[in-house]
């Protein structure tokens, strides 16, 4: 990105001044190297989002930002319904409520390493990964509607997990206001056999070691200790969420044309929050959110089953589960007043600071766990939300490393088998149904997650708590 277009404002933050049709400034987070390496399209998309009706504060891009559909991936924007604010399907993304779940095992690396290959095979067997993969569960239309209404709470009620999991899931495992009847039959059909599966692309299940702790108090509150093993799952709403996005983007394009709404980019098709279409999309999006929350809850249950089989002494408990493709109604300060805003986070994670009343009691003094996934075979991080994040980004932070290279470019440069062999030499076992998928997700196709996390900390979005290194990765 051409840095001459931006104003450096300190703290790993850059301003794209309001101009043209922009209603607010753009703010891009990252150090000089990260921002300079971003595609010019990121700046264009930040500016385009800033032109949407009812936007408040600024149009934000996180340090892992890269080009996306309409919004940049790593984009955050809040809209005020009192000012004609809109809801944008492109600002949520196609994999609605894609997110990360981390579970503690109470085991040490040597204990698990002794059965590394066997553990990898059992996880790969019990938790299907890959495009179009079907799981061992299949639900009736009635059950699927109940899933879309109840989320992880439904899953726990059906024996997939424990009641004590729910307070440790964003929104206590259930998005209120879901409307399964606003989800198309095609979307439901796509999902019927996909519950309990990982999907493809950058989704994964990793067995990781806590390699380093940066903040002892927060780590203790989260139950993290150096040398212990955790399991992290990254996945979302599978075919249903993608279909919801596809269905409503088409409707929003037609609505904009019919009502004379001039969009800076067709991919930013949207509808007023207080419109019939906006209301239907919100209901469908929340249903897809519940689909993703239930999916990760079911996968977590399967993980517990594998560990119980191989490590009877293990006590697998949930640390936290948080989404990063969402739109949530939240109260934030705007121009000296508290306002109910619709906060879009696309490839960005909510990062609530200490003492937020919605946080579970053990985490309230230190802030929300912010789960940052690395690329395949690289380190991941757990951060804690900062109080300063509300003013800087509507309490949002980055969600991962962020791509630096397209999947097509990665395929031209690497072969999957070569990557699997190279990671095996480092003690990392990869299991995947697709060597093409492995090549697309080559570690070097992503930004340096350490640089991204450091920039987020310097910007006051979240603070580092622990660094995780993988030794098993189940990859779609």
C-alpha cells in the first residue's frame, strides 16, 4: 500500500483521511512493514466501507487485513440505525460466525507426544475435514431448525458437551433473534450432513503446546501453563452460512438498484437495518451463527471423546469460543453518547476489555480471551482484550495471520507433499484429505503472525497472554 496516502498517527495506527464520498476516516492498524505490504485494494475497500450510510467512528482494518469481498478481511465498521445505518452481508462474510475454540487438556507435551501419531489418526477419523465432507451425524429438518434457534445450547441439551461450556462461549452459546424460517431450503439442505465437520480452506484442528506466557495473571485466569497441551478448532457454519450469504447478497443488490442506493462497490450491497430485508437478513445471519456455535460445540464433544479414549486421565475443558465473521448489536460511545450500534466484524474478533459485564466471571478482571490462529505449522496466540480497544476499534482485534498470497499463487509455488514432509521434520504431523489444500495453505502464504500480534498489542487492541506451537494439525 502507498503509505503517502496515509497519516501515521502512532501506536501502529494510520489514518486514511476522509475524502470524496467517505463519511468517516479510515483507520488501518499495523506497523510500517505490515501496512506497506497490504494490497492497495485494502485501502480502497476501507474507503468504500467509510462511504456506507450510517457508519460511525471510522472504517477500521486490523493488522492482518487483506483484500476480501466488499469489506477487507480484517475489516470492522459500526452502523447506527438512528442515522440510517445499514447491514451488509459482505461485511459479515460468507462463512458466518467462523470462529475459534480452544480447549485445555491438563496434559503435558511429553504425555501426548508418546501417542502423537495415534492421536492424529483418531482425530482425523472422528472429525471429518475437507470440502464437501459429510459427518457421522444427519439431522431432520425439524432438528436443524432447532439447531439454528438454539446453537451450542441445543447441542449441550442433546448431550454434545457440558452445561459448564456455555458461559465460556461468546453469547453463552446462542445468538438471540435467530429466524430459521428466513434461511432458505437450499441452505438447510447443504447443512444437513455437515454438522461436526471442519470444512476446508484455512480451517483446522490443532493440538498445541503452550510455549510461552507473557502475562502471568491473565494466563492463570485462563488456565494456561507453559508445557501444557491445548486443542484449538477453527471452523464455521459450513455450507449453510455460505448459502445464507449468497442468497441475501443477491437480494441486497436488487434492493439497492430498486431504491437508488449508489454503492461505491457492488460487493457492498446492503439494506437499511430497519427495513424488511435488513430484518430478514439479521434473522438468517443469527441462525447461521447458531449453526456455527453448535458445529464447534459438537466438534469439541468429539475431541473430548478421542482424548478420553487415549488419555483417560485427561480433563478437557473449554477455555473460550469466539467468532470472527459477525454483526452484533452492541453499545459503544459515539460523539459523547452511548449508542446501540450494529458492529460488523469480518475476519476480526470481538476483544472486550476487563470488567465487561458480559464476560464470564473468571475472565472479567483480565478481559476476554482473544484467540489468534496462525497459519498451518506456525505459532498461534492467546491475547486478552484491553479497555482501550473500545475507543480504538469498537472492542475488536485481529483474528489470525492474514493471507499475503492468493491460493492460486501458493499452488504455483508449493506442493502439498513437500510441505507435509518439511513440517514432519519439525515434529509437526499433518493430516489432510487434500494435498492441494495443504499447498494453498502453505505457511509462507500468510503474514508473520508474530508481527500481526505485536502490532495489535502496540495499538492497544489486545495484549499478549500466551504463545502456542502446534505438533498435530488436522487440515481441510
